[in-house]
C-alpha cells in the first residue's frame, strides 16, 4: 500500500502590516506498520525519549510541549537543536533516537512516532 501517512503544515504570520501564509501537505510511504503515542515527563537532566519496543526504526515524529510555562529542548544526545516553548509543536523525520531536557521544571511531552 502507498501513501499511508499524510503530513500537513500551515504557517500564518501577520505583524506590522506584513503577512506570510504557507500551507503544504505531502503523502509519504512508510514501510513499517507500528507507531507509538505516549506522554513522557521530561526532567531537567538529559534523558532518552522512550517510545517502547513496538517501533523498530524511528520515522516521523510529532512532539508537543504540554506544559503551560516551561520550555523543553530536544535533539540527538545532548546536542539540542529543537526548542519547544509551552504549548508549541514540532514534526519531523528523526535520524535516530532523541533526547530531551526541560529548562526549569519537569514538563509533559506528547510524543507520536511513526515507524520508518
């Protein structure tokens, strides 16, 4: 079967009379048939994002910081390249297992991983 995963992104920016709107979507073939959907409490030390054993190879990842105050950083090992402020989301294809660290206090991080 083809096109099992649909990815959609929308950006709307408006400030000081300047506007930018972008909406895009793509259909993606995935070879795996597993996914995980968890909420993990992430503390202020570097920790592995735990997705369980059902997903053999990381594919597309959706993250949402469920905290109302603190931000969380996400990346490979302790090299954080993603910063999610309270309530923010990110979606991307992962190259390997991910690590996370909250800035001031533990945060709940919603995680969905679609197997590659």
